[in-house]
């Protein structure tokens, strides 16, 4: 059986989400509208929409919805409320992938781990998330000049040379070997934050 795509919902009608009057008005924005906060609210709204069986897309500045059945009102409200941030999420990032691409990648990895690898769902999702983090790091490589350490900012010492980390195609980041673990942890945190902002949430597992 093919489990890669859950294409169970046959030909959903396309229905424009009417951009209700509330759609455009950032005028009443709360004072503390941090980017990250509104981003993850938008990501959560997208996630809820997907869970309700909606496909959210965009044509220019209009959100489009595909659904096999009438979408729940609370989900519609969320989409309207976070419309601007959702549109931002639907635009491809610098690495060329948008939130939808990450969701597809995650779903595929989880399905492979669950059905081909025979893992329990929770573990399969944890595995899929790790794959997303690795993929994000590969798609967002960091390069630095070989003159100083990217982590501590210091030049190389005779007893502590700078080493190149990375690949020939992505370029290299130069670090002291003792600085690499901390730098790598920070990079992983960056990947997790970026994925979270796109609605790919780190599964809570008891590892
Ligand atoms: Zn260093």
C-alpha cells in the first residue's frame, strides 16, 4: 500500500475565502506585535486548517481554500485573523521552501518511518522532525572566513587550529574544534525555531 500521500479527499471544490472586512486592518494591532509571536500564531492557524482537511494557498494577496467539506467556523476565523502572516508563511523562504513544502516533507518522512520502518507513530514523528532539522541545516548553510572562529570570534592558535565544517558545495564554517559543539547546538536551535515558525512542531516524546 502506498502511504506517502493521504490523498483520500477526492476533488475538493475550490472556494475563495472571502476576504472579510476584518481581513486587511492592521490598524488595531496590539502594541506588542513581535514578529515571532504573530508568525507562530499564523503557523498554528495553518496547522489547524490542515487538520480540518483544508488546503490553504494564495493567489497574490488572497488566501485560497480547498476543502472537501464546509470548514469549521473557528478555523475560518483564525485564517482571517492571521491572514497577513499566513500569506507571509506561504511565500517561499530564502531556501526556496515554504511552510507547505516542509509539511509535505515531514508527512512523507513520518509515513516512511511508520509504515516502512515499523515505528510507533510518536517515534516516527520524532524521526521525521529530526530529518526536517537536518534538511533545514543543509538548505541554510553558513559560511565564514577562515580567519577567525565563527563561535568565539578568535583567531586560530598554534595549539588550536581553525577547522572547516561543512561541504564543498555549501561552503565552510571555520571553528575551533572545541567551539563546534556549542555552535552546532545553536544552529540546531535555529533550525527548530525556523521549523516551528512554519508550523512544524517538535513532537514531545519521552526520549
Ligand atoms: Zn572558537
